[in-house]
C-alpha cells in the first residue's frame, strides 16, 4: 500500500548555471564562488515558465501515483513564487494543465521556504478527516527572477525548481510529529519590500529598484534558528520516543551549505543521515525540501516505512520540524 506521500516528482529547469558563470559576472577568479559559497551549480527557468515547470512536475507525480485527474480532490500551490498576484498560483496551474472540465478546488499556501511542509501538515488534516482522498501539492519556485545581484552572498545561493507530490488517505504513511513557530524578531531578515500595499508597484523607480528584489540577512537568520531549533528537535524526538537511530534521513531546507553544516553539528545529527542537494542545485526555496526528498528516494537513502525528519526555516522568521513515516 502506498503511504501518505503516494508519489513525488520534479521538473528540472532548462538552464544549467555553473558557478564559473557567476565568477565571470563578479569578475573573480574561476572557482571562487564554489569555494567560498559552497555552490557548484544551480538551474534557472528560462525557456520554460514556472507554470510549465509546475505542470510538468504535477503530471509526473500523478502518473507515478497511478491516478488520473478524476481521482484528485484538491490542488494546492505551496511556494513563495507566484505567476501573478491574482488569481492564485494553483488556479493558474490548473489552467496550464488544461483542467477546465474538473471543478476540484485550488488554493495557495505560502509560508515561503516552509510552504511545502505547511501544506503537507494542513492537507494531512483534510485527509485524516475524510474531506479528501487524494490531493496534489505543487511547489514551483523561480527565485532567479527577483535576486539582487548586489548581494552576492545570497544571490549565488538560489536555484529554480518545480516539485509535485500526491498525498493519499490510502496506505500506512502518517505524520508522527509536527511543530511550527514564528519568531518575529527575525521578520525583516528575509523579505521583498516592494510590490504590494506596503510599497505599491506604482511606486517603483530606478532609484528604489532594490526594494522590489529579494533581501536577506543569512547570518541573522542562522543565529535565531540556532537558538530555537535544538529544543524543537529534542521535543520531537522525546514526544515520538524516537532516537537518531530510528530516523532514516533528515531532509532539511537547503538554506546554505555553511548554515546546514553548522546546524548539523549543533543538533548532533549524524552526517550520513543528512540529505544535501544544495551544492548542485542551490537553495530552491519551498521546493528544496520536497526536491531533496525526491532525490533521497532516487538514491535509495529512504524507502517505504522509514521515518524521516523534515526541518526548515522561512521568512517570518518561521521554523518547522516534522517527523513522518514514509
């Protein structure tokens, strides 16, 4: 029997961007970005749109699950990136998929980098209550479109990605623990100020252009996260009566290589249990956790019945920890 996560699939963006290309942009020696930032490469959507990437991932996940669109009760877009402000990203995805004959609901869940985890937690309740039988989550991210290249330490980190997952009530998979918290002392550490009612798009000028681009203070995010995460993770293990021996793999948000390595040491997570994809694919925002999950399945690092821990941080500053049985 399939579990809670019945299937998970991704669409790799069409443009490969090695860090040697970034080195040329900043006029630094070849190898500088990879050595100092820890990212070898990333991918950007260029010929494909974010909708096309999300739709391709959705079709793959549906086929992998052995289902048709008649079986889907709900479509949720769980990402920070948007195709447009209105309507919701999920409605645009449904249109892209050509599903005019289907009336199942579509809506977005946006908790930036934690969006997939929050959607998983929220929709699990819908499955458990009997409201849904099968739901589809799509996390399609295109941070490349809003990067501020005047902030190289953050701009170099990000890569685009689209991932989709089918969740089913059928099967033995389940969420064993989930905890989300928001720490407003970090509310301004990752943001895009312009574009909405705080600073309308009509206020855009060449002089304030960076207000409409992504701004991040990674060091400050790490400091807050490092204070809070150990207690949440210890509580997760104590509540579920599990140890690190019971956890097959930790799937973290791929924030940055340095932050992930430091956090791994601070939390005493065994190195072999930590899933890294950031070196080759970058920080994929909300798509990073499901993408790392998919790659862990591909590489046989996790299998059905394994207990997996998801750990993430997001703008807000929000923190999430989940343990699920795959």
